[in-house]
C-alpha cells in the first residue's frame, strides 16, 4: 500500500465482512429479472428484424391476434414515435425520438434484431409461435456496416433526420453524429522538434459485456393508469424517466422495482423491454413478462463500440513526451452515442503531454446501438495509446516502466479535456508494480520451445459523482435498515452499509441494506460511472450523521441535559457532564418511543465530480505456442488506486473481473459480422469470453491515495481495471513473438499470420 | 417451438417402429445435449422424440477384448472405466473433452456420431480405432465402418426408420497407441477449429510403424479418414520427421473452409501440427510410456 499521509483510522471501513446478499444468492433465493411471477401474468415475445437496414412496407398482425392463447399484439403504431428531446440518464444524455425508435421500429429497421412487433400470450411458446403468424414486408436497403462506408462522401444516410455536429457546425445528410476536437499547444511544431515520432493505426472490435443474466422485464399497467415495472437494470430512475417520456405518462404514475441483477457492466443502463411489456400489459389487462434470449442480447442490446484509433506520439532525446495526437472513430451502432467523450479525455490521461490534439467521431452504422461497457470508450482508445507507447519504448530503447514514470501525470497535470488533476494515484500504481514480486521476477524461457513475453500498460477512468439518496431507519432492537436506490452490481449494498456503520459505530452486520424501488427511496442516479460506493456512500455517511445527531438529541432528552453535552464515541452515547451516563446505540434505539418516536432519516447528495478518478497499472506474462498461435496468460498483476478500499475483497474482485474482461477483448472476443450486418457468432460458444480455465489467479495490489472529495477518501474503482489489459497483453505478445499486432482480438489466427510475416521478413 | 410427442421406448422394435411411423419428423433422444438445443433453437421441427435411454442394447458398455459402446452410453461411463481407458486411449481423449462434466454425464459418443457435425470430437477417434457401427431398422440390422457413417454436415447413413444401436471397436493389436487432440482458442468449453485423431501400431522393436490410421475433424463436410497419410506411414520409421511428412500429406486430404472459427490456411497448418503431435503422443502410448 502506498499512502502519502497519515491515514484515517477506521473500525468498519477496510474490513472484509460477509456480504449481506450472500446467503440469498448462494441458496438461489435471490430474485432476478426472470424470476418475477405474478398472478395472471402472461408472457411477451418480440419479433425482430432479420435485416440490418430496411423499410417496413407492411405489417399484418391479424393472424397472430386471432391465435388462441394470444392476449395482445403490438407494433410501432401502438408506441408512437415521440418528438426529439433530451433524455438525461445521469451519465449520458440520449435523444427521446431515437430511443423510442430503437426500442420499437416505426417506419424503418436499422439493425438486425430491431423489434418490429411483439405479442403477449398464455405461455412463452405460444408467444413464439404467434410471432410466426405476423406478416412483415420489407424493402431491403443496403446496410452501412463499416466506418469507411458510413463516412464516405455520398454515403447512404441511415437517419434522414440526423443533424450531425462537426466541430460545432450543424451538418445534414450524414452518418457522422459528432466530430469533436480537444486541443492545446502546438502538436505539429512539437513533432517537428522531437527526436522520435511514431504513428500507428489500431482496429478494435466491438465487444459485449457478456453478463450472465439476459435482459428481463415485467410490467403491469393498471386500469387507474399506474404502471408498475420489475426489471433487471442499473438505472431504475432512468427506466422510470424513459417510460414516462416514451409512453407519455406522468412520471409519478410509474414505479420501477429493480430486481437482483446478474451483471451489467453498463449494458443494463438502456431500456429495451420495459415499454413493450407496459404497452402489451395495457392491451391485455394483465402483467406481462418479456425476456431476451442470448442471441437477442448479442444482436440487439448494446455492446461497447468498435472502431479505429490512430495515435501519434513524439519524444525528446530523454524519452520525455513532446506531443501526442489521436483520431478516434467509433461505430455507435444504429443511433448516436458511442462513448467518444470519455475516450478523448482518457486516451492520454496517464501522461503529461504538453501539446495535444484529440479528434473523436461518433458514427452511425447499421448495427445495434452500443451502450456503456465498463469505462466506456476508454479501453479501445487506451489499447491504441498504450500499445503505441510499448512500441515507442522498443524503438528508443527505453524501459517502459521508466518511460511511464518519467512522463506520468500527477497533481496539477492538465488532462487533454481541460481539468487539472488533483492528487491521484498514477505514480503510486506504477511504483506498486515496480516493487511487486512479479516485476522483480525473471521470466524464465519455456522448456517446450514456446515463446514468452512480458508487457505492461496503465489506464485511467474518471467516473462521476451525481445524485444519491440513502434512508436509514433505526429499529427498536438497535439494528438499522438502510434503503438506497442503486442496484447492486459490484457489492455496493455492503460497501454503502459499511460506510453508514462506520459513522453509526455499529458492526457492518447490524446495518441491513436493501435496494429500494423508485417510490420508496429518494431519487438516485444510476449505478454506473464507478459512482455508487463513492457517491451513494457519501449519502449513507450523510444519513448516518443525521441519525447520530438526532439520537444525541433524544439521549439528551432522557438525561435531561443539553444536546451539546452528548458525545458519540466508538458507538457509545456519553454525557460530557455526567461521565457515568452511557448508552450503547442499541440502548438508545430502544428508547426512541419515549422521546418523540421513530428515527428515519434520509441523506441526499449531489456529488460534484469523481475527485480525480482512479489510475491502474497492469503487468502480464504470456506464453505463445508458435505452432498454433495459442496464448496462455502465465501471470498477471493488477495495481490500482482505490483511494480507500471500503471492502478490500470487493475491490480486489473488481480489479480481477476487469482484468479478465480485458483479457477477453485482447485475445478472442469479437463481433464476427457478415457484410449484411449480421453477427454470426451470437452464442457463448463462438463469442469467446475467457473461462476460469483461461486465466490464472489475478494478483492485485490496492494502492490508497485518498480522494479529497470523499469523507473517507474513497474512489470509485469499478471500471479502470478493464482499461490496461488489452495493451498490456499486446505489449507482452510483442515481447514474446517479436512482432506487433494492431488489431483486437489478437487471436491465434492473427498471431500465426504475424509470426509468418516476421519469418518471411515482411 | 413446434409441439412434439415424447415416446419413451423400452426396446429396439418399439423405437424403430416409432421412427418408421414419423419418418424424418422423429429423432432419437439419448443425452439430448444436441437435440434439445437444436429444437429450442428451431433448427428443425419434430413431431416425435423417441427416448432410447431405457433400451438395454443402447446402454450396454462391454469390454471383452473388443469394446461395445451402446449408442446412448454417456461419455463419463466410458472414461471412468480404467480398463477401457488403458485399451482405447483415443476414445478417452475425446470422451473427456466433449463439453464439461455436466454435459459428459448426459452426452454419448453415439449421439455425437448421429449428430454428424464435421467438428465432432468423438468421431475421429472412433475412426482410428477402426470402429464399426451397428444399425437396426424395420428391415433388419446392418453394419458399416464409422468413416462411412457421416455423409455431410448433420447428415448420415441412417435411413428412414433406422437407428444406431452401438459402436464396436476391435481389440487393439500389441504395440498400439492412439490419441486425439483438437485446437481451440480457449482451454475448454469450445469447438474444434481442427481436430486430429491418430492411431499407430508399432512392430515389436517399437521403432517401425506397422500400420496407422489418421482422421481429421473440422476440415471438410464430414470427419475425414486421411487414407493417404495413414498408408504413407506403414513401414516407416517412427520419427518426428516421418510424422511431419504424414502431417503434410494429411493436410492435402483436408478440404476446409474459412469461417468464424478459422481460415482455410490456418486449418491446413493446424492439420499438419496436430497430426504430428497426435502421432508423437500415440507412439508414446504404443511404447507403453504414456
């Protein structure tokens, strides 16, 4: 651990209690999206477009409507397109019209798997059979799949209504939704003065989050206009807002209950099924549940974007960076919104770059709209920048660790998008890796003629703060119930409870956390942007402080003294004036009835920014079979700045999970897509995520440089860990095989080709 | 999913008459690890599914020098039998490779054969162990070598009303060894980019090849018996150099396509690599130092 000042003392924070939700999950009692079963519930099924780009010329649902067992059928006319407007979802802002059209096609389908109709039936098989009776006629259009085709002059325009923004200028008839530029200094002049300048172009495949639980939503639209929704989501309040906007219903008529969630990683922020279930429910007068199958998840939910990233970097004779430029182009999918902003601000965040320019493009293509995927946009960009740094170090003959340390961004460094870093853990992570057993070890050559190599890379994710609410109810037995509004995708129920427990002076087990529905807890922004432990934790601290304050008043009443005379130390209420007067929290709680009634208090916060974000550095050893191109990950160490690790086991789990996902991007995961825009490998068999047999135990090092923006110094840590793996693996592969790959996935076929090209001297 | 009749058969006559009645709208259910997935994925529609797991001949597993594997015997029963594992190593390589433990407790080599995909891990080892299949229909029983059973992707020699009863492997000769290896980008839960099974019989000195059989998976419309490479090895000295030559010949017998799992060039190359590697492993086993 690296700390630069005397750390705060904690009783609960920093310990490893058993997770509150563990027993339910181990026993299979936890209720996930698909587990919702209501009286008289019926089952929805969605008819999806077989074409990536086509006009809908006719839909006839009459045969499906007449089928026994079918209760309701809907198509675009039952969910009219809403006007364009801003749909602020907390981390991103979508357009209402595009969202409406994405969820149910109206006049045109723009991606394979685009919903064109839906039914609700007595059981799911009847629903699937009814879909076959719906007649849809299409006028098939040429799909726009590649970025080159989408950007070419005279390109087929996917959305006639799309008004693009090219450096702030409005552009019509385009697929380029946004072209932004960040710039300071004079990169060209600096390149001219540099000792060495290299430029490379990288290609990154779109990659799916691969959460185990497919999307599943249930809705009941009651005759009084109240809409109740149970859904697996990271953003219950975002679901409420989206349904309100898309179905034109009062926000407060809608209640959203988030179920347990089987993985999200950003992919469960967008709304897909909820409005369809609601519309079908209104027609049928019954609750309707809809689930996606895995193919629908791959084809029609939102993976992270693929694209191309061109990077150029110059250094002086000491290896100090003189300038860097990047050109980032992401395929957003069928509607705008690839995460180019974070990509642009993150691509050079690990370095002090005196002259910089980053162009970024958000490009519409005929594939499913991409979504957030763990540090959205940043792993792709960083694959390019950190792999380029690896090659640059080779060329100038400098050790990558020394290069990183020489050029590391630190307090006061200006990030490409403007802000100056506060105190951050970039150097701390580098030094943690430099001091690790792994770094100090020698990579022994293989006894079997395999090729071994070592590589490193750093990465950054800023994250967000935003709005959260936490309610604490003090029960008469002295335990407390804690309600928060953030679905728990990473152990946050426990980490939030632990922060409250720290203030309350209780053990973590005495705080019983629950994720509330949108009617039972104050507004809370989504679980995303590494914000939940950080920002909702801040709300929990706020609520706990309010509880202690109120209980001090109650204790003062009992002891017939002034509030100012009551202290709360190590969980005890103590009188300053009569030191023998003491109450434990439990004793005080038991007397609330006599002193004015229940204590139930809500802390609400709107936390500004992340406090600087979290840096990470990863080190990896790989082994390549030169005959087959197969890669084994031999050893892997991930160091990252947690500010203060609330529950170190969860922090380590986040480091490991992100590393494994990143290894998947690096080695095998890709959307293998036909020219018609059809994903061919839409199964877990052929979409090759790493299994437990494909990765070693990921070693972790928690670096703790306190976050000035959080009472305990906590940083959001959920996302950074997916940023360094792909370039770390790329650099290790280059070390192993003596050739470089510039495209993900770096699969066995591509490695064999690189080896063959090297042998033939190309 | 189209509704179908579930017919639990208790003897062969019941099963074949059900098959004959429904024609190509009926299929045999053994472990169901392919059939049920294909039905749910609507790869085809059936009117009847005939469960064969209660038919005695289909769950028979007998080792009496040779080996009889009933068509519905799950993989785990084959690989957990140590005597079978010692005598038929090529089969064990495959049976312990198909799916994970849960799948292996249901899936059968017979089902793998009847599913007839070119990438089947189970078929090539049966070929190099000189397996012969027994097929029964309403008109009687016939046999054929395993390598003649698959006729195309998902297609095989079973006629209307016919079912696979068992696979029969002859007793291996002295100084016999066999091995199956596949290439997958991951370490488990994957489908062969290329698979190669090799069997070899050495002379008493353990240095010369008396006979060999090589079969290739995932490089043609069916599993391929690499006849030329097999014949080339007879009489050769058992060295890596010889095996590399056999690999080069086997590669010419492969007719792969490029798809999401690999390219033509990559697959030809992998046939060479895996042929060499499986021959080395088979020889090690033949010499008794596996």
